[in-house]
C-alpha cells in the first residue's frame, strides 16, 4: 500500500546515455511533443502514480519494467525502484518501439 507521504516525496530520475540518445531522436522526430514530454517527466518526478501517467507494470520478457504514457500514442518504459525512489527511463516511442 502506498502512503500519502510517499506521494509528497520527489523521485530521482537517472537518465542513461542510451536513453538520452533515444530521447533526442524522439524529439527530433516529434518536435510537436516537446511540451507533453517535458510535462510527463515533471509529473513522473513528482508523482509517478498520478493517473495521467497510466503507470503499469509490464509482463512477459519486459516483466522487470514499467510503462507510462506521454499521450495515447507514445510511451516511456522505465525501471522503477520504488524502495529507492529511483526511476530509470529505458525507451521512448510508440507502443511497439517502447516495448521492443
């Protein structure tokens, strides 16, 4: 069970080189989504459980990862270490791109 105090604590987001490369490609391909993407990351840091992010655990070969939504078409897959309050973005893109 998640307590209300957990919602008030900020999470640490660690951006890896490989994720940064993917994010730069994504933004170059979709410059119209910069605002939504930045808003998603800010909300993720403040409250990864916010309903707008649609955080959910993945299954199958991606069972170690979680996913959040930028919008209806684009996702970010994450490593999400709840006990350490650390989030590590892994991939960004369409459903198929982020889950590949």
